[in-house]
C-alpha cells in the first residue's frame, strides 16, 4: 500500500490559485484512473480534476470553498501500487512552490498579468519590488485591489500568509475588514493615489463615490455569481486601463450571403459542419491584421509588445447569460474550413462548460457578433491585454446606391455595420480606421468562386 498525493494542477500561465467548488468523492470512496475527484474554479474557467491513479480516497486536505495555491497537495489517494510506481510528475509539480520567489516569476508572463491589472496599479508588473525583494500579486488579488481602490503603495503594506509572503485572497479580504474598521474609506485611498499622480483630490473623490441606491419592498435583489463578478471587474478594469475609441463602417456583404446560401447544404454534407458567417468574418480579420500588424499588440508599461501569432478570440454567449471568449490559436494558419471547424467546436464546448484553460487564454484580437442578438451595431469593450475588438452587426437588406458602367442605380443589398473599439494609447485614428476599412474591403471582395 502507498499514498499518492493529488496536487492542485497548474491551470494556465497567469493562474496561481484555484477555489474548490465541489468534492465528487469522499474519503473511503473507490476511484478509477482518470475519474473526477473534485471540481475547481479559477479566475478564467471551471475544471474537473481527475485521479492520476486507481485506488481509494484516503484523505481530503481542504474543504469546499477553500482557495488553494497551485502545487499544493489537496488530497491523498491510497493505492496497491508500490512506491516506485508513484507518478513522478505529481511529486515534481510541488517544486516550483518551494523555490524562492524569483523562481515563481517566470510562470507569469508580463502580457497575461496585464489582463487583470487594476486601474490604480496598472503600471505595476507581475514583479513588484519591495524592500525584501520581489513580491508577486495574483490577478485575483489585483482585481480586488482595483475594486476597492487600493493603490500599489498600500497593497505593499498588506501582510501575506502565502508562499514567500505572497498576499492571498484571504489576506486582502481580512485587510479590507480592518481597513474599514479603522475608518479608511475607499474614496480617501483613491484621493491619496490621485494626488501622488498630480490629479485633483476633489475631482477624484467625486469619481470614486458610488451613487446611493434605494430599495423598495417590491424590488428583487439578485446576488452576482462568480463569473458575473469576474466579468464586471474585467470590464471596469479595461475601461480604466485603455482610452476607448470606436470607429464604424458599413459593408456590402451581398456576395457572402449569396455564396453561403448556395454552399451550406454541400458544406454540411462534405464536412459534417454548419458554416456560419463568423469564420468568414474571422478570415477577413486575419488578412487585415497581416496588413496592419500594429493592431496585433499589447501594452506593458511604456513598451509595445508586437505579437507574432494571430490568435483570434470569439465572444460566446453561455446559457447562463454570461460571456466567455474561447481563442482560436494561429488562426492565420487555417483555411476557411479549418476556421469553421474550430469555431463550431469551441462554441459547442463553451456552452457545455467543457473548455480547457488554455483555450480561453492567449488571444491577441477579439471578434464579437452583436448581430446574433438582432443588434445592428455596438461599441464593444476591449478584452485586455489586447488593444482592439471588432463587433459585427446584423445583416439586413437595404436600398443602396451601386455604381455601374451605365450610371448609378439603387438596388436591394445585404448591408452590415462593423465597429472597432481600439486603445487610443497605441492605436491612432489613422491605424484604427484603416484597419477597419480593410476588413470591410476584404468582405466586399469575397471570392465567390472559392471551393469548399
């Protein structure tokens, strides 16, 4: 008999901890190889953790609702296998957590940290220097700090109980209780941070003040679920981080509509897939990014990081009403059929909560189809750390002026609005407008003779 440690696995580059949602097995239960033992939630996605061996669940080290660091032992499984058969990777996974803080840093690339960097500490990277060396703050802690208007200087004073003195969620929540009891309001902290940046304390105090909400007896109060809270924090952070500008164009997509109507039955028969407009829009986006590579960038402090890979994310509505953005990696290497298969696969698994953490990270540009909801246009919020997001509206028949060899005529055409929101720190109007217009040009010059 031997005991095998079940380790909290690494679920993505920027994820350093996870919350235990539910234990599907109890101590004493038999477990098969790869059978689900528990369900966990991270800042990005929910996942099921399988057993690495066959045996009996001997001990559970954490309760449901506990937040556990990556690499920690969360349970022990008793097996008949000898100690020599213990899987080596499970033992080795704990090593990164016991090394000095400087060894932890490579697991959190700078661009990923920018995703969750709050407004008040947006200039800070994942490596925050203190008197004791370098201190790491997880995206979750940064998100809470942003929500509570905790400046970087104040965050550095929070005592940490995690590995190498790292501040955990429990630490910052405990600090907030103490902070509130001592009478330090969020507005006061925000004012102090603003003054250090040379802003008006009076104006900042007004901006930080939340409006009073009156609740009557007939009103219903609904508690946000975990994903809705994450989305809310991410959207607020994005608006604080990037000065948003949105440009619009209208494109004639009549040829695309007619081509799709003519091939969709054959496409289904040949490939077993439905072909929607999304892959066609995505293909045009990729071509335009290749023409304007400075759209495919991220900002880190005063540096612009130009991405070599084109990884297009697509905003997908979930049955719960929330949104998630699965990412098609290296979209520029796929033809229309390949993009279609990837779009359909990711969309289906997103709705069934079956996405892997890597499939919702690493995006360099995002496409959202507001036309799905019958909207003709939208002003989307940038998905940090990207610098642009495209919204495509509903395709509608409209009278349009066509130029012909015999003069201008009015005809019924399939028209669609496209809107591009971009980060005005690095994307000027010329670049953003030209890029958007190029997408429209590719859509209007769609090759109706291409084979499937």
